[in-house]
């Protein structure tokens, strides 16, 4: 097959205006308008409102291209890999189709229309806002309140119409490649590869679907090349079936458990001895599923790779951009590399966005991040008309065929939160919506998966206990979304009361750093968390006040705007640390801590650990530590964990430490644990050491130690885990609230040498932050504690210019 990308000579305009503008394809309306100077920055101040209104209009794209030879082919088609949407597609004035789903691939046979010379392609995008407003009038369904009415009726990423972290910016356009494909005799539809693993060998079963357009002798030759360059070959049967056995396969593992060797598969379709089409992909040899075993607590829910159950460590991923034309492989790579740096092994693609680009999965394959992939349904009930059903069925087929070969594809999941909401009859207005829920996620998707990807695990919803409204958010089975901390206003010590099997969402917001705030507004009058502009960039109603409420529980009143931002990030980091450390200590019963959320799609106040500009919040550094393969943590009992009221009679609370080492590697570990009781100057008052054996994939508790005499205002405990003479994990705990602890002035000092920064403190310094001029440093560690000592960190990204340092002592 001859394939040519049609990415040249494009122009675009609003159908109501006559001026054509240069267009970039793949790209989008917003990105073209912005590049051509015909639109303001939508992320600046409250520009969002007027820029959203631009989508009340229609836009058209057109290009001319040479058809070239049209004679020697059995068929010629146009392939659109992503049209976002409510589109009309014309070739030389003839309407080819009206794509109504951004998640699908659209192909149109054009041989009879195509001219050898100049051809004109035209794509019109009708207003998605008008479309959903009309649909709302017709069906009246309601759904997530942060989103524009009627959003669920259009197969277009929901977040574009607003979310509790997303703006109302429904971009549109030709957001993925357009190709002209000329076929000789036949072509591949796709190739499905099934893996069968036995001790020391892996058999690959191929099922090649190809479309035959002429009589002839067809053959498919398959070559598999190992990472070392060995090749394995086979010729498939006329039906496209055949197998290959690989002895001693190099297995693919998730990050932390092993390497990510990738095998290249090339299938070539021959027609009468001539190669007419090639299909090439990379695969990883592994088994991956979810373990669900009945046990003393209920039923386990854990990822299993190559027979080993592992603890899921990661976050929920949302689309990286509102302006879809600004997506890039490089940006995604940086984001996912930052996940690997923070020791993730899992990432959940949340269902209110769009199915990720191929590069997202390619990078996850390379980095060892198992992907929990939602189908694109979230927080709404859908009107399952026959047209809607046909549309989503094809959407499933397109995406399953596109993604099923990836080593990193961990599981498919039906939707975000709908089993739970339908069960509670939230947004349900008629009984048919309950029936349709079951049709969609418990019949149609399983049916399609049975045909196209039977080897990948399917889970009907997140959260779920297995489906059929059987207590979807059951803490003892399946996955859980836990929002009592944050939405429920519970203190973050509350996480410790729960022993979920797999927490796939729990989160806590923070402000981005000052440099990111400056990309929202340069007016100092806006730099106040309750200003109109700051609240325009806070989409969870009233949540800047919620941050302040949590802040007062923990820290002293931060006098300056910039200190509020810092304190909010520490609060967020500690909240999630409380949850994750607790879940990991209870490894076995709990097998997953996937926090909400990894990233942002515009500069916003949200639950993310990495902001829109790729800047790491304190949480991302904390994640690097609390997701460390071998981690020491402390379940302390303190004033904070027991919420004791000091003005009550018999004001008393337990003071104790209970250390735990958890080992998420395949090797047994001998760990030296040291802990110290110290005063605020960090002087050692007591010191203990112990050797602990921590078998592979386990979590081991040390003995609990009561410290009734501790002075909660001036004494604290630091603890460390050492392996083979190297300190691999550490932390500190206090026994009051940070706001009451009498931190001594740490006199933080810093120096830069080559690629490193060294910071020292005279006393106990909590959550030491190192910032540069651009606030974009990525360091090997940051927001760490110093015990009157120093620490040297490596610079991974950014320039060490105008370094500033501060610690909790400075929240005053
Ligand atoms: C969860 C998600 C999102 C939402 C987040 C924060 O329920 O599934 O819909 O953005 O909480 O509220």
C-alpha cells in the first residue's frame, strides 16, 4: 500500500469570515487562530470566556493536493485518524461523510473521485457548543455540573466542556494525521497477537486480518526480532493464522520489577509474490492481568505481571492540553519520564478525555508503566439510541485494534464513576438509563473485547467490585475512589482508618508555584487566592477556601501570597503521603495507590502533582519518596493523628512510633533501620538500630515504640533505612501539629557545584524547598527534611540561577 500524509497546503477560516489563514494539519482551530495572531492566549486571566464563544461558530479547513497515479491500484481511500468533530468531509465538492466522533478513525473510498492532477479536500467543523445545546433540548439529560449541558451526547472529550480542573475550551479540528492510501490487491486491516507463556517459552499466535481486493495468491510473512537482534520467522495460513515459539523469552516487566525488552513484529502481505502491505509494531512478552482471590477481607484486586502480584503506584492521567494542537510526543515523554523518576509503575488514563495518542503507549512500553485504560465515559448517563450504539461500537473496535498490542496495556475499564452514580441514581431520570448502563459496560464492551482483545483484563467501571451495581465502592473488593479527605473535609489522618484493596482515586489540591501563577496574570492585584482571576482558575467551587481550612488545621498563618502557595503544596504532599504510606504498609490487603491526579491541561489550581508547565509540585517529590521500591515509613500516633482538643479536661494522646519497611522489588532485602529521638536543634537524645529482613514483595513492621515522655513542641523522631552502606529511604515525624512545633531558625545555606546543589541547616529543617529563578528546577530530591546536616542533590532539569531556599520555619 502506498501511503502519503496530506499535511501540506492547508488553510482555514471561520465560515462567517472571508479571510483564509494558514493552517497546520494535524492541528486545531484554536492553535491555528493563536498562531496567526487571531486569538488571545486562552489561559490568560479570564480570556477563556470569549475564546469559548469562538466555538459557537463553524470553521472550515481546505487543502489541495496532487492525486498522482490512480490507475494501477485496486482501491484508493482517505484515512482520517482523528477529526474533532461534528465534521463534514468533502473531496472535490462531493460529501464523503459526516464524522460525529473524535475517538474514531474515518476512512473513505475515493478512487472514482480522485483526479491525477489537483484535488481539493475540505473539512467543515460545526459548532460543538450548538450541537450539545440542541441535543440537550432534545434529550434533557443531566450530568456532571461543571460541564456544559448536553456534553454526553457528543463523542468528544468531555473535559473540553469544563471539569472541576478544566476550562470551557472545546477546541476542534483535524487533530491526527490525514492519509491518502493507494492499495494494490489487498491490505492489512490489523494483526492480533495472542501470547501463550509456559515455563521458559512463549508462543505467539497471529491472527492477521487483511482485505482482499483481487483474486490471487495471498501470503503473510511474519518476522519477530528480539532486542538482541535474533529473528524468528513464520508464514501464516490463507486465513491469516499461524504461530511462533520463542524459547527463553526476555520478559517485559513494569518499572521496578525488571527490564522492558521490546520485540519487533513485522508482517508483510504478499500478493502473487509481490509485497503489497506491511504492518509493524513493538510488543513485550509478558502476561498481565488482575488477581482477584477471595480472602479474609473480601476479594483481592491486584495487578499481576508474569505471575507476580505487584502494588500499583501511580496517578490518574488527564489530557495534557486544552489546545489539542499543542500536544507533542516530546511533552508526553517528559511527563511520563517524570512518572518513572517518581517510581511509578502504573498510570490510569481517566475516562473523561480522549484515547491517548500512539506515542503515549509507545513511551509507557519503554518506561514500564502499566496503563489502566478507561473507555471514554465519565460522570454521566448516555442515551443509548441505535445510532449512538453503532457509533460507540466502532469507537471501541478502532481503539482496541490500535492499542491492544502494547506491552503496557494493563486493563480496559468501562467508565469513570458511572456504576457508582447510577447505583445511587445520581443523574438518572428514567429507568432505561439504568438498563442502558448495563448494556454499554456489561454487554457491548465485553462483547467487543471478546472478539478483538480477549487477553486483556476488563473491569466494568472505576470504582467497581465487579459490576451489576454490586456495591461498586466496596472497600473490601475491587477498586475504590476515596474522597472523604478533600471533598468530605476529613483530616488527612483519616486515610489511616481505611484498608482499601486498591485506591484508584484519592486526592488533594494545591496551588501551583508563583511562576505558573504569573502565566495566568501579571497584575499583582490578582495575586491573592480569593481574587476573581485566581478563582476563575479554580474549578472546584469554593476550593481555595477549602485549602485555607486545611491549612489552618496544620500550619501557622502564612503571611504572604507566595508562602500560601508553598504551604498549600506541603499540605497536599503530606495528605497524599499519609494515604500512600498507609496503603503500602498494608501491602497484601491493599495493592494499589493511584492518586488523583498527575497533570493539568491548563494553568490551574488542582489536584495535580505536576503543573501545566511541567513544574513539579512538592507532591511529585514526595511521590518519588513514597513510591520508592524499598521504603521506610512511620505510623506515628500523635496529637495530629488523634485530633485531641487541648482545651478539654484530660487532654491526652498517645505518642508512639511504629516503623515499617516495604519492599516492592523481586529481591529479598536485609535492611538496617536506624531511628533517633532529637530536639529541635536536631541533637540526638536517643538512638536505636536494628537489622530487618524484608522478603521480596512484602511489607514488614518493626515493634511499636511508645514515647510517652516526648516533648511534642521541641522533640521529634528521624528514621532511616540503609542497604549495603547506603541510605535508601528516610523521614521524620513530629508529635504535635507543624503549627505548634517550635522550629528553630535553621539558617539554611546552599551552594552550587557543577551539576549539584548542597543545602545545609543548623537545626531540624522540615520540607526544605530549593527554587531557582524560573521555578522550573527538577532535582533528584526536594522538599526534604534536614536534621541539622546537609544534603546534596543532582540537577536533572533547569538552571541553578538565583537559588532560594526555605522550610516550614518560614511559614509565618
Ligand atoms: C474524581 C474524578 C474526576 C474529578 C476528580 C476530582 O471523581 O473522576 O471526575 O475531577 O474526582 O473531583
